[in-house]
C-alpha cells in the first residue's frame, strides 16, 4: 500500500500540471459547438441544408477560392441542433453558408479553436503533441489504478465530504470522494484519449510492417479504402445527388460532414459521414463517386468489431452522444477531475512542508497553475473579443502562464489562492455580462452560456464564503 | 430507456441511504445500478451502457456535493509546519529520478508497443481479420503501457522497474515468433 501511494504520488508529480490543463480545457471543449455560437453570435444559422443548397455551397467555395491553387479537399459541415450552422471549408479557409448555400461570411471562432488545440496537442507540432497528450492519458489511467491500490478502504467513506473541516481534511475528502465516483468516467476518458493520441504511432508501425509505409493503406481496414487519384480535370461532383441517395438508402442516418476528395479532378470522390441515432460510434462513412453514385459504407456501424470499437472511442471521449444532458454530466465529471488533480498535488506539497522540506515557492507555483489556467483562458477570450480572430492567442496564453508561474516563484507571498479565486469569479461575471451587453445575442443557447458564466462567478463567491470563511480559526 | 435511467438514479439514492445504515437498502441500490447497466446494454448496446453510467456518476456526484454543502463547520487549527531544513530534499537523487522517467516513459512505451504489435501479429496468424488486428494494436498499446507503468511505480527502486518492460518484450518476441 505504501509503495502504491508512493507510485501514485510520483506519477502525479510527473504529470499533474499538464493533466490539470487537459482536464480543464477538456471540460470547456465538451460543448465546443455551443462555444462557437457564443464566439460568433451573429453568424448565419440554418436548421437544415437541402441537397441543392449543399451543392451550391461547394460551388460557392470554389468560386470564393478563384485564383488560388486547387484545394485538395472540400468539407461541408452540415447543421445540427448543437450548431445550426453550415460551414464550407477548403485549403484556403472556411465560410458559413446560408439556407440557399450562398457563402455568408468567414468562420472565425479562433478562441474555441485555440482551446481545442490546447486540449488535443498542447500547441505542439500536431503529431508530437498528440503523442504527448496520449502519454498523459496513460499516466492518468495509471494514477487511477495506483490510487485505488493505495487506498484499499476508499469506498468506506464514499459519501462523506467534510468540506468545512480543516483545509487538509477537506482536501483529502475532496480528492478521495470525487476520485471514487468519477473513477469509471476518468478511466474511460484517459484510455480513449490515449487511444486517440497514440493512434498515429500504432498506425505508423502497422504501415511499416504491412503496407510499405503507406499510411492510407494502414488506415483502410478501420476507416475504409480510398480510390486511386486521377488529376485530370473534371466538373465538380454532384453531392446533392449523393445526399438524396443516402436519404433513400439509409433514412435514419443524419449527415454531419460531406467531404469531397480531390475536387475538380477525374479521381474525385465524395464521402458522407452520418450519425446513427442511439449509437456510440461517431458515424458511418458512406462513399460515392464523382457523379454522386453510391459506392458503399466503410462498416463503422455494422462491420468488424474492431471498426465499431475504434469508431466508438471518439464519442465516448468527447461526450457528444446523448445531447446536452450527457454534455453537462461530462463537464461536471471534468470539473471533478480538475478538483482531484488540484487537491492531489496540493496535499503532497502540504505534506512536504509539514515535514520541513520547504516548498513555499513550489506551492505558490502550483497555485498559479491551478487558478492561472482558467484566468488565462478567460483573458484570451477577451483578447479575441478586442483584437479579433487574428489575435495571437497561443502566444498570449503561454506568456501569461510563464509570467504567472515565474512571479509566483519570485514572490510566493503575493500568490494567494483566495485572491486568485476571487479574481476568477469576478472575471467570469464580467465576461458573461460583457458578452451579453456588447454583442446582445438573441439566441437562447448563447444567452444560456452568458447566464451560466454569471451564475458560476456569483456562486464562486458565495460557495467560497460558505465553505471557507465560516471556519473558525485558532491561534 | 428513461425507466432504466430512473432506476439508476433511484439505485444510487438507495446506495446512499444504505451507506452506514441499512445494508438491505445498499444491496437493493447496487442491484438496481447493475440492472440499469445490463438493461441499457441489452436495449441500446454500448450507447445504453455509456448513458446509464454517466447518469449514475452524475447522481452520485450530486449526492457527494450535497454532503459537502451540509457538512458542519469545524474549528480549524493552524497547520503545523516544520522549519525548512537546508539541503534536504533538494534534488537529492537526480540520477534516480531520470532513470525512473526513462524506464516508465520511453522504455515502457516501446515495450508496450512491441507487445501490442506482436499480439496483433499472433491474432492475425490465428485468423483474426485485418480490422480487429489493427484495433488490437491501437487499443492494446495504451492499456499495456498503463499496466507496465503501474507495476513499475509500485516497485521500490529503478532496478526493480526493469522487469516489467523486459517481460513484455520477451512475451512479445515469443508471440512474434509463434506468429
């Protein structure tokens, strides 16, 4: 048990700051579609996009890109309840389209894209970032296992949370209680995250062993094969016909993306990703030729078990398989993971100080990370609002974090946990109020986010008073 | 499905009622939780199990947060803190820490990847399809890495951490040879 506890602490120390960052950004991006509406509340919205409008959208995107090199792919995101907006994307940019398929302004949700990038690859070069994040998923899963091994009686007090006892008792209870009740959730999240992050390594090894290094052929058993390319020019594909064919052949399928590979060439082909209701898979991939004629399904919904398993890991990780209710539960679980991570390292630092091993500066640095990350995320949202979608959000975030941690190390007395928490609560209230007053959104879903930000901020102040200031201090 | 989810919430509530009280209530609660998971699986497959699990977790979290909200305030005593001792705990064994990192991250990663790859080759030889063998590599690598890391981190020193990745590499080699 002692060795399990030591191992648990060692893994936690190795990875806690980055796991905390991933947990917090993951909590935010669960509702990334809703954040996109919040970030650009004035963009064109459509409940449905007809096949004719979809056809017009890709023609419009090609016209928009006139004079630029031919795009290798065209993506048409179909509207749904979470994000009732259609977006057409090429190698040269992304635009919203209206109900008739006309290009209606640029997609510019730079802030939520920045947060997604932070969660998926920590803003490192994409492949390396995914591998690092996948490795952190493995470390998190190992923390869950060693945590259970280190606390054999962890279930005994499963419903006891002495939140208003002394700080150390409260921290231990928060850590253990939240850890126990989110255990299956965190394990599922950690392993699916590791699966997604480390997938490129596995595919690379399989490609070297079986397909002569050809990655597309290595992906084929899971995601389906692509036809051979032919660069000779050809008219753009008939995606409207493909959408109509799909509606007849698989009426229950809800198209989420239409992807045109090598558009404007004789080798072009159309892929439609479509959700299947009450399934964990992210969707089925349906293939069509350039004239919109049916080729078949990849088999993600009814093919080999390995295909269905692989296709199910994404939704299980991102929490987008059961509507707003599941999304809220995922956010609650994500916040709980933030709490478990934050209290775990804080407990270790407190133990270190009780033993006379110092660590005042280290404690201040950890406080700067725990409260600085959400503050920096709010600050980048303001920067996006002031400087527009071209604002250097990545640079600003990491500069703020580096400066905050450095300041905490130099002036540890100034890095007060309570002060930072108050600033964060106030910042959330100002953000919600400011967004609502300045941008005046009329969509209930966007107003809902503003209201939640305000309530969270006020609740932060109130909960702080209840949980902390009513403690009696001695000495 | 709505009934099953209601059963899950009631089950968690009964588990809470039975905690430190009636064992019958707790047992009934756990039985309801299990029934909701099995029912979800039978009705809607993996989707049903996932939704039922999330609802159960959310219900338990709400009860735990309620317990925290209702917990009585206690007298807080100042934390005893020993005076810092110079020279203690300041990078005392940097070499050991680097060895632990190397063994648990790159070495364990490579051993797990090799074992997962060899496992899929073996599965192919036994007649598994290409898709299943591919998924076995992708899913096996992180799970095996986690298992090796857990084993290593519960050992008393870097020397004892070598056994797990070495065993994984040997088993992988045997599977590769058998395939």
